[in-house]
C-alpha cells in the first residue's frame, strides 16, 4: 500500500523493493547462501537518478552552463539531501539495518533511496522511474530556487570564516577499519586554538571533513550568530 501510494502505480515485483530496503548490516541469505542486501540496487539506482536529474536540469535551465548544471546535480544527489528526502516521503520507516557504525548510519537512508530507484527501474522501466523522480519528488518536495542558492560546501564556508576572523583551523582525519575492511570509515576533528569545534564521520575523507565542518559551523553560530 505504501509503495503504491508513493509511486502512483502498484509494484509488480515486491521482492525487488524488499531487497532495496535491506542494508548490508541486515543481510539475509538466499537459497544459495549468498547475502541479500541493497548494494547492487543502490549502484543501479545511483546511475538512473543521476541520469534523470541531469536531463531534468538540462531542460529546466537552458541558459545555464555546464558548471552550474553540475553543481545543481551534485546538490540534488548528495547523501544528506537524499536522506532528508527519504525522511520526507516516509521511506525511512521501512529500512532494515543492524549497525551502530556512525559512518554507515549517515549513508543508510540515502543508499536505500537510490536502491528503491533501482528497484522501480527494474520493475517498471525508465519512463515510469523518470516520471516518479520529476513529477512526484522534484515537483512536490524540492524547492529548486532554494537549492540553487544554498551552499552545501561546509568546508569552504568554514575556511572563509577562518580567513575573515583571522582564526587558524586544523583538520585532523583518521581512518578506522571495522569488521569489513573493504569499507573503512573516516573521522575528522576540527580544532581552532587547540579547542575542538567539530567532529564528523564519513566513508571518505572528504565526506568526514564536510560533516565535521557542518558541525563546526553549527557550533560557531550557536556562540556567535553573526559570525556567518
């Protein structure tokens, strides 16, 4: 019932969507003892989502250059944006996971969203998937004007603050390998004047630094709202 309401059409192959909502930490075994989770569907959904949004932006902004289009697409497919979208449409309530890993937790909802897109593509085809993304999601849940004027590069914002305020900031990133050595996580701590002002995790150095920068900006705004 939820999927039919979400997509506007009834799913034909429910097993695809069930798999799309299984994070690798909650993998189950199939009849051949192979783990079943949403990683492959996520890979597919990522490509489909990127293609649909690229075409949408190309047609929506006919006078903008490649740089603008690339930046807009990046904003619309980044993990934090997809996580917010997952929560808005209520998909987060159906995701299965068994992990306490901070870096993994930051990806679970966005990954599941991409996996659902992959499942819809396999089940209903490109045209239906494109219609869902553009007419249901982008039309009802995304303010393109707001996205256009939102700077999501938190690290660059923090560096700009340090230059204006003449405060030196330092990024210290360390790698943490858990049970699955193929998927290391990274932790970044940001300090100024030897005081920690932000800490963030991610599956890459860049992501952990962005998350730590976001936390640092939130902290700096809390003690001085006029600092940004």
